[in-house]
């Protein structure tokens, strides 16, 4: 098990607190009220006139909903040891979590479900997802997959998504929010630049739209060889994790939006068993 490496190394604790406060659109007064401390103390912390205790850093991180990876960065900037570790997903200590993830994926059968890391790379997929990817992508389904890249690539899933612009907009706005937060994630920013450079991507998708709502359920309509699959997808995360890797995992499950899709998914499973 290792200690998570934050993206915020080298910055002062005052600048980090100020940056996260502004990212959350809070005034010093609002933050002080939420944390039940004086606005003067918040001002002194941000300007470097006062040094926070470890407990104060943890309190403000909770109030500001700072991701665990970056909480470590704030602790380091304040002169304290990191509080959160970052285990490899396959590490023995995460065995129970792995078992739970695989159980969720099995429960979703015969409909697709995948587990993704912080950069949208698929780290686990159930048989329903593998069958569906083989149907849509053929031999490319065996390649390492990234959900964002697959959705935007003209040679990926994009040609088979009949409501692609709506799905792409909902997805890319979520990626925008992760890539342009106060602590910029270089890998996510690189992925974003790559997919937005694909041909045929509407210009409006290149910009973060803070007014756009974050949609918890996304309808996705696929079509291949005159077969239509109408799904809606949900992306969930693990609750109250104390490890960086676990906090950054996402589980995307696809549910049939109509009886025809449910029947086709079951038929696809049955044909795969008979192959």
C-alpha cells in the first residue's frame, strides 16, 4: 500500500485553501459559518498569517468536499503526514472490495456493467458488457478500453449511438468538471483534449458549461445490424471510502429502457452460451 500522490504538491496551504474555497463558490464568511470558525481565522489561514492544525485542515477539507488525493496534498502543504493511502485495486487488503465489485457486476447480468478508474479506463467488465462490446466493436472489443475515448472515437462506439450528441454532451461535461477544477488532473486534461479533437465533435462540447445540470441517469440508444438497444445508464461511486483508489472508482450500469431491449440482451446471452 502506498501513499497517494496529490496533484497539488509544491503549493502553500493558504493558496490551496483559497483555491478550493473559490472552486466551491464559497465566500470566506460562508466557509467560516460551515466550519463553525471565525471569518478572521479563515482569512489568516489563506494569507499565511496563521498556520492550521492538522484537525483544522481535515475539518476544512470535509466542509469543502476535497477529494482524498488532494486532502493529502493539503496536509503535506501544512507540514503534516498524509492521512489516506492509495492501494492497488488488486492488493490483498482490497480483496473484500474486489469481491463486492464483482458481485455487483454479476448481479447486473445479462445487461452491461463496468468498473472504471479515475481516468475512465475500464478495470472490470461483466459478461454482459463484453458480449455487447463484441457485438458493436468486433475484434476491437479485446483492446484495453477507455469509456470516454470509446464514446468519441469515430471508429469506436460513436457510430452505433443514435443519440450520440446528447450522450457525448452529458459525458464530456462531467469530464470537463474533473479536468478544470482547482487542482488540474493532467491525465484527464490530456484525455479531454484528445477526444475533443476527433472529427465531427460540436464546438459547444469544447467548453465547460457550469449551467448544464449533472444528469444522474443518461438514456443511451445503440443500433447495430438493424438491432436497437435502448438503455439508460447510471454511474455510482463507493460510499465513504478511506482509500484514494476506492474513492476514485466508478461503477456504470446499463438498464433496459424497454422490453425489446431486455429480450435482445437475453437472446445475446443465450446465443453466446450456445456458441
